[in-house]
C-alpha cells in the first residue's frame, strides 16, 4: 500500500483541528482494516492536534478516529486522473466526511 498526497488542508471546527486530504493510494492489503483497498484517489478527514515548537510543528492523531472514501478508482496514476479526482473532491464530499468525524467524536 503506497500513498501519494495530492492536497492537504487543515480546518478548525468547534475547537477541533481536522486534516482534510486528497491522496492517491496504490491499493493492496490494508493491515489496519484487514481488507483490500482499491487503487485510486481517496478523500480523508482525520482529527489531529498541531503543536508548534521552536521552528517546527508536530502533528498528533489517534488511530481509527478518521474516515476515508474512494472518490475516483483508477487503473493507474496519471495527471488526467489526478485532475479528475481534484474536480470530484467537492465541498459536499468534504462536508460528508467532516460530519461523520465530528459525530463520531461527540
């Protein structure tokens, strides 16, 4: 399983920092879930804690508190597929994942 980041954004919602990502995943066996992951572009939302230190920032998260969703399955990585995935990575999909994570955290 190989993950290549396309975009990352941090949003502060109700005092919780959320990491919102779009990434390409090569697919394969996911040891965390025990299932096969399909190759393609995924959207994810993960609650994180950002801590600023002397010139750098650390990111801390708790396992299994986030969510991911396949938004564009592909046979191989390409610039055209990446552009299509970015177009599919809409505010509605982001909000759906954010709502799930916030409900789960409550």
